[in-house]
C-alpha cells in the first residue's frame, strides 16, 4: 500500500527545496524580495554591519541608514539591535516609532501590500509581525508589548491606540481543512478571513485573537482569553472562549 504522505510539497516547501534554483536565488526570494545584485548588496551591507552594532552608535547609524531599505519611513524612527527585515521594500513606518531589539518585520508574499505602521507605534522586544501573503496595518499610538505575534494570511487591521500586553497572538489565518484522510493536513486547503481590531482596545497578557474575529472599539479582553468571535464595542470579555461579562459604557 502506498504511503499516503508521499504527496507534493506545499508551495513554500517547494521553493525552499527546489534543486532548479541556486541558494542565492532562494535567499533573494525569501529574504530580500527583489532580484538584482544592488538590492542584495545594499541589504547585506546595512544589516550585516549595522544590525547588531551596540550602543548609541548602533542606534544612530540604524536610524540614518535603515530607512533606505524600507518602502517608506518617517522621522525619528528607532531600530534596536538584531531587527529582522524580510521584503523590506513592502514595509512602511510612520514617524517616531520604536522597533525594539530582536523584532521581526516580515512582509513576505506575492502581490500583497505588506506592513503599514502608523505614527508613534512601539513594538517591544521579540515581537513578530509576519505576513504570509497577507497585509498588516497598525494604527497610530499603538503599543505592542514584548513577545507578541501578529500573523496575516489575508489581512490583520489594528486600529489606533491599541495596547497589548506581553505574549498576545493575533492570528489572521491558520485554518486548515482536515476533511480528507488520504492527504496530510498541511497540504489541504488553508482558509483565512482575517482579523480586525478597532481603536482603543486593551488586551491583557497572553490573549489570543483567532482568525475571523472582530474586536470592537474601546473593548477590554482579560488576561489569557481566547477570542474566536466578534466582541462588541465597549465590552469587557474574558474566558476560553472569551465572553462578554459587562459593558464599559453602561450605567
């Protein structure tokens, strides 16, 4: 009997393991997102020499030179040490933002717009903002604490004045069909509706917002909650799954 797992690879696996492309071409596709020697050299020189440079000199030089890698970058943007950039030409950052140490900004995808970050946004240490073919927007004055994950296969829209505590996950995707048993789940259809986070939202630590959910403006989600459906504006919601326990705007 044939092994049911002897099936074609996913598109990403096929790209990474292809023997028809050189390692250099794969690197350009996965990391830089553009062909050409100049794009490669510019990325390698700036990230290689400045990416891990410590102290005030590192902050100053990254502030001066890293904007040249991006699609757009406003005034006063600070880049910490060892920030990872993927498809940097599809990353746009507003004014006075902080991208802390070890953050990942990955705008990878075919035909997507990438990552758009507004003014006065803080991404704390180890936070990952990752497109898997989707788009991500983060509105003005939002603060994303350390070790958060924002993932998009179609769209994740985060409004203004959002406050996220540590270890929050916003997952715009990740749904796989598993109806067939003759095909591994990884090779079955992936579905994504996206996530919308309106303005003035506060997420406690380790909140998970799953694909298809919309959190209304001025809502509060309690620590450790899992949001798998829409939460109305001004709601306080807690639990697994999260349910509304009161309204902030009620008397």
